[in-house]
């Protein structure tokens, strides 16, 4: 028996080393860092705190050029940050699958974000219509309504000491998401307590840790840890929130059914079919809890990302008063003092440059794709099965493309600077078939919120950009929070 076991073990170890050798041979043209047996390059991350790991990975990537081999234990990641490689991978129909490590998210959210293959293609077809341009006009009414409420709630911070504006913004973006895609008024701004945002951050930090601690990658080990129990609790809180929204929508639809029978019924925005209705019909027969797990990712993608970007915009405008003044002048010139009009949003050029610069610095730092087929880019071979880590962080901070890579410098987006750069040097929403479907929604909502607020208040900050420390949750978040003071215009 022992002999059989030893032979089996020997075969597994021999296969493991043969596989590593073969992958090393196939990718030998790509620069790598010295690696150790079994743990590969993971030793570079030893002793780091959770919050420091992605920042460290991002720094390593930025320091080692456009393409790099990185062994995370037995897994080979090819890290890519040159526009031509990024373009080839993002636009390839054989590079739409997510790597296995995204499965770590499945207890938190098992939807489109982590899906691969046919399942992803099916979900993408269902999701796309909710972002059709013609719906934006309806969504815009919600952006405006929630922005007006937001500025009225900020009033109590007038001329007070510094406060974290993200406490307000994260509720605002949740209300925007629910009022549009979910078809309910979630009233987080007036009645909420950031429960979703807080649980999301805590759960995601634990999940991210699994990417960098090789032993936690094994489910059976992870499940024995305190982290797994904590994650389950945070996830339950997230799902309970989503279930509350599902039930609110079901109740509203029942009430509307009766009203619609009335000839005088006038359909309002909440009465129209929403993304949530589509998903509820797709998942008929599943329990509310099971549906919640499948759609929690839309709550994350739709509120957390824009929330962080808006909070950064206020913080950075507080640090750079000249930029803020220019945004203010433009908003007054274009919108004057009345209600915003959707047609005029495209004339807010400078505000758009500011938002783009925020996203250059702080968008999702990287995404990982698993290649279905071998991909040859120039003379470089990416073997089938490669996990290609696309570093948005590194390309967005590469001095070859950005005159002030580590600064907040909206002029990076002056038309003459944009045209001098390769297209794939700026990809905050990704490109290709697996790009962000919420891009237009995000840009319009961010412009509306920031535009309304800047017309009302001046933002001040005591911090400097160099004071900020970062941690990667989904976006690259500020560990210092987003502290600002406000005064009346
Ligand atoms: C500043 C705001 C946003 C940024 C920077 C952003 C960025 C991204 C990026 C980089 C991806 C690709 C992720 C990957 O491949 O792993 C993505 C995917 C996605 N985003 Fe966004 N996003 C934003 C806002 C939104 C909004 C507002 C929504 C919905 C209301 C949304 C919905 C989605 C969805 C559903 C996906 C998954 C698409 C797929 O896998 O096919 N995003 N986003």
C-alpha cells in the first residue's frame, strides 16, 4: 500500500516539474524574476499586510516592464501592460474566460463577473439591453433626483471639520443603482447605514487574501480558517440586503399590476421593466437567497466603482483648487443654474477630463483572463491555458504614455495628448467583448453628481496626493478615506 502511495506521489511530483519545465520553455522569451521551488515568486509577498499585497504586486509589475512571468506557487501568470499586448488579448474571442482564482468570489457573488464560456455569453446577452442608450434618459432622471438629495444632505457638514465624503457618496450610488437597474427606491441616503459597502469591503479583503496566500487557495484549508467564517457572515449580510431589494421590487410590481389595469395609469420610471425583473424571470424557481448570490455582483459593479471614483473626484478637487475652479466655471457656463439637461452633459469637457484622470489612477488595477487557445503576439507565445494578468495599473502609470504618471493631472486628456497615445494605453473600463457594459451609465451618473455638487459647494482638503495610502478592493481605494471640508459657493 505504502509503495503504491509513494509511486503515485512520485508521478504527481514528476508531472508537476515536467509541466513547470514545459511552461518555462514555451515562455522563455518572456522576462521572469528569480523564483523558488513550490512557492515561485510568492516569496516577494511574504510578511505583507493584506492591504499592502496588491499595491506590492502592482509596483513589481510597473518596475519590470511590459511583459513579465510571475509564478504564484504552481500557477504561471503572464503579466501584461503594453498596449499592443493588451489589445491583442482584450479583443481575442479566446480570451474572455476568467481565471480559476475568480471562483474565490463565488460565495460572495456567483454571476456574470466570474462567469466563463457559454454561461458568460448567455449572461452578457441578458445584461446588455439594460444598458441601452435609449434607457439613459430614464436613468438620468434618477441621477438628478438623487444628486439633488445628496447636496441637500451635505448641508449639515457646511463649515464643519473634515468628514469622509464616501459615507454620503456610497449611499447615493446605491440609491442610483436601485432606482435605475433594480426599479426600487432604496432610500439609503435618508435611512441607510452603509451596511452593503462595509460588508462588501470586509468580505472582498478576505477573498483577495486567498489570491496571495497559496495555501488559502485550497477550499478545504480555507474553510477551516476564521477568515472563511467571517467571510460567510459578511456575505450573508450582503445577500440579506439584496433579498430586501428583491422583495421590495416584487411588492411594488404586485401593486403596479392593479394600478396598470386602470385606464388612467401613467407609467413612471419604477413601473418600467428593470434589470432586476429580467433576472427574476431568468431565475424563476430559485430561492431569493440563490438569486441574491447570482445578482450581488451587479450591486457591487454598479455602486462601489462609481462611488469610489466620485469620492476621489471630490477629494482631489479639494487638493487641487485650480482644477476645481475650472470644473465649476464650466458647469456654470454649460448648465447655468437650472436643471441639468442630458444633451448638455457631453459639453462638460473639462469635468470629463477630471473623471478620466481619476479613473486613470484608481480604476480596477488588474483583471486576469485564462486563454482558451495559444495566442501569438509578435514573436511572443502565450500558451493555451495561460493566465494573462492585464495590468491596468501599470499601463496607466507608464511614463512612456503619461507626462505626469503619479500626479493628478487632468491635462493628460487634452485632445492633443489623447491622440498622441496608443488607444490601449487607457482602458479603465476594459475593451473588447468583455468590457464594462456600465461605462456610459457610469460616466453620465458621475458627471451629474459631481456637476450638481460643485455648483453648490467648494471642496477643501488638508491632505496631499503623496499622503494617500492605497488598498485594492475592487477599485484602488484610499486607506485614508476621503476626508474633505465644504463651504458654500
Ligand atoms: C467608474 C465606474 C466603473 C469602472 C471603472 C468599471 C470598470 C469595469 C472593468 C474594468 C470591468 C472588467 C472587469 C473584468 O474583466 O474583470 C467591468 C466589468 C463590469 N462592469 Fe463595470 N465599471 C464601472 C461601472 C459600472 C457600472 C455603473 C455598472 C453597472 C451599473 C457596471 C457593470 C459591470 C458589469 C456587469 C461587468 C461585468 C462584465 C462582464 O464580465 O462581461 N460597471 N467594469
